[in-house]
């Protein structure tokens, strides 16, 4: 139902209501030998809506037609609310409807009836009421489904029909009749009824339009969803934040030296947990302010008088007559048929009370005939066989209160005397068949008393919403915890994947910038590029600290001595791989000093082409056989890389690649832990420069 536009539902229900009303009239005409087809009055005329059909006769004094009865009620008060809808439209809300009607500044006559008896634009109900009442004004019909019909008689109310159309489309499914009427008055008094109707049709009236205006009230289902969502948020969000924050802190601590395990970073964990608890409390507080509805509906709560009004009315009718026909509903029983039924009921060997009244979930019994029978029995203080049936025909319900009749016989009655059957015929024929069936009921040695029905739900309790932190809130807490764990696992997996990709990219870049076995051509080209880059970066850097400037210039001078002995700006032809590699290392160290004056003063001893080191390992304990570990770069700190291998001759004169410490020259000193400054000194000393 939620996927169907409300306007479509209302239009279909109006058509059904009109069909029920007209069908009842036709059944009556057929049951009372009405005039032939073609002689009946047109729909909306007094003959159709204001009189009891049947050979053109006037309604009997004890059987007023629906329109006559309602006209008489409106003569006393221009707002009439049926007593059959206390849960949806309490009669005590009539002053609120009257206050809205006064805003129209035109005589307004309003009836609120159950859906199946409220008619529609083609039912002629309002026309019949007007004919009986004889007063000019705006006539409005409402049901628990909303606005049913609007008609004007003898007055000019521009935009009345457009206001009805706009209200039908603009109001959501959960709008109450009181809210519908208020909206109708708002549109009608706005002076823009035509524009509102056109806009509403365009927004919600398309053939393929399945959406409708947002709901006005928080339903029980909405509250369950809100409780569940709140539970998910209260646990999911803080727990996710806590797990991710702890993971980040742990990753950060792992990068620190072992001696810093007791640093302030380790004391932040309780703060993170307290922060998570505070966040959970904040989310719960915010949810309680956002989802702050405590009741559903428009706040109309029926009084005790509202809840007993229909029972009192029906009981009063049955106290004087064994056949009570609801005067608010169209009925196919004319005066003659009623008199005949009364006579037959009186001749039965057991007391029988027949109530021809509609039932719905919005009445005081919530549509339960057992509850209605108990209420009537308590009012009448007499045992009887209570029979209930719908005024427009349908199923028949029997409740036995204290009569000596065989219960199995009552329950075994034919199907058409239990359920609605379109082949049964008019209501009068169905009741005739029932009376005949009851006349043959076998006696029981004991009077039967039914089991007391469960009390009807309290209407005020029905409107109360459960607390936000109840119901599905616990399920939400559990799901929120699971969601937090899943999210944390996803974050860890994504983080690990990102680190792996970044590490792979870093390795690729490092492999390109620092090969393990560089070719002679690569060394010559890279040495030329690095020395040129250092020269270009150093000249404009005038604001460097003195120590950084001195280191950068010394690195440039040492690199030039190694590869450009004749100072012509070109790489010497006789430059060895060890000299070229050392020049590259010095040029990169100089550039590091220019870009970051506080850069480390050591080079990665695994592969000097990696650049400056980030850690210098402590010396091993005294007496340890383990060799001291030299400074390494960030990559080698996590995963030690391969030793740089350069091409050259070994001790026996054979050519090939060997570890860089085996090659003659200053570069080999880096394997022993020499720093940048020591390397530049050794280069100068090797060339006799002081």
C-alpha cells in the first residue's frame, strides 16, 4: 500500500463507497418490487439519497433513511461525527472541526462517517442530506480514509472542488480526517486553490507516479526503525572510531624506538576510550532530541463517553426492538421487511437480538463482534442470541449469551450465513434464511456462556510510542557492534593494501633511482644530472643555515673532484664506477641539505644510492660478537635491501660486479659507518686538497 499514491487510493475508495451505496439502493428496490428500470430517480436526487427505496413509499417513522437521519442530526449541530469511529475521529473533537469550518465564513455542514457508509461524489448522499435539511451551504463528507465529497448548494464557494483535489493529492496516507479538513480549509482560504490543485496533480497524480507526500506522524514501525538506527549509531560510530584510533596509535608506536615504549603515547589509550563513551552519549542525546515524538496521530484521544456512545445507542435500540438497523448506514431493509422480520423473530423459541451495524477496527470493539456482544449484554442485562451483520449485506456473526441452544448447530450453519456471499441476495433474504435456520435449532440441556473476550486495546495506549531506547534498540546495539568490527576490518585491509601499493611504488622508484648493480652509462648520466641539479639548487639558496650551506658546498666540491677533474663541466672519461657512485651520493646528500637543513648526517650503508639514513643503530653490548649495524634509510629499516654492487676488477684482476666496500676509493668508508662530512674530507684528502 505504501508504494501506491494516496490520491489513487482515495479515488478508488470513493468509487467503492459510492458503489456500495448505490448497490444497497438497487438491492432494496429489487427486494421491495421497485418500479421498473428507467423509472428510478437519478443519482443525487432526493428519491435516491433521501428516501428508503421501495415502490416510492415514504420511510416509516421508525426507519428513517440515512440521509433523513443525518439531516436531522445536522439540524441540531452543523458538525456530525459518527459514534462508530472513536479511535480515528472521537465525537469529542467536533468543536475542533467547527472551529475550522468558521474560517470559511459560509454555512458549512460536515458529516464524518465510516468509509463504507460515507458515500462519494456519485453516491448522492450530500444531495439527499441537503434535500432533507433544506439549508444552503457547503456540505462536506469525511471518513477515516479522508475527504470523501464536497458539494455546494445555494452558495458560491469558488475553488471548493479544486481544494478537494489539492487536499486529496497533497495529504499523505497517515493524515487524520481532522488534519484533512484543516488542510482543505487552508487551501480554500488561500485564494490559490486552482494553482494548488494543478501543482498537486503534476507532483503526485501521474499515471506512473508511485511516491506521495512525506508522512505527518511517527508510526509504531517508524519508532522501531528509529530505535534500531539509534542503537546502530550509539555502538557502531564510537566503536569504529575507537578501534581505528587505537590501530593508528599502535602503528605509530611500532615506528618508535624500543626505549620510547613508556612515552606519553601509551597513556592516550584511556583517553580514547573515554572519548568513545562521550561520543556514544552525545549520539544518544542527539537521537533523543531528533526522534522526540511520544505519540502518533493528531493528538485526538477519545473520552470514555466517546468509547461507549455506539454501544449505548445500539443497546437502547435493542432494548425496545429485537431488530436494530444502524440509521447512519444505507440499508436495504424497508419498513415492511423490518416488520416481517420482527414478527418472525418474536415467534422464535429462543431470544434473538439482531443488530444490523457495521464494524471496523476504528470502533470501540476494534471490529470484534465478541467484544460488542459482551458490551451489549452488560448494558441490557439479559441473555440472548446476539446476531451481527453489515447493513449492506455480508457475513453473519452469532454470539450466544446464556440461551439453551446447541452450539454445534450454530457453528455448523451454511456458508452463506457465515461469510459474505454475492449469490445470497439482499440482506432481507439473508436474514429471512437465518431466522428460518434458527427456528430449527435443537435445544441444549445447559445454557451456554461464551468465553469472555480479551479487552479491547486502550486507544490512548495505542497512540503512545514506545521509548526510543527500547524494542529494537538492543538489536541495533548488537548490529552496530558487528558493523563496527566489519568496518574496522575493512579499514585495516584497505590500509594494508594502500601501504603495500605505496611500498611497491616506492620500491619501483627506489629501484629506478638506486639500482643494486648500476650500469656504467647509468652512473655517468646520473652523476651529471645530480651534480647539475645540486649546482642549480645551491646558488639561489641564500638563507640556508651555515652548517647546511657548508655541507652542501663541500658535497658539491667533492663530487666535482671525483668526476670533473679538469673543471670543464663534463664527466671525465676515466671516472671509475666507484668515483661516479660516490659523486652521485655526495650530490644527493648536498641536495638533501639544501631542501632540509636538518637532514641526517649519515648515508644508508646498505646502498648509499638510497640517500640519507633515518636511523643509526646503537653499538652492540661489550663482548658481543655481533658486528655494529650501520645507519640505514627508511626502506632498509623496514626491510634490509641488497648491498650496492659496482663493476670493476677484484684483487685477482678479474672484471665483474662486487660489493661497493671492496672497491678502492672513499665510498668504501660508508660501509664502516662514516658520515657525510667524513666522506667529503676523505675525498679531498684523496686528491690532496685541504
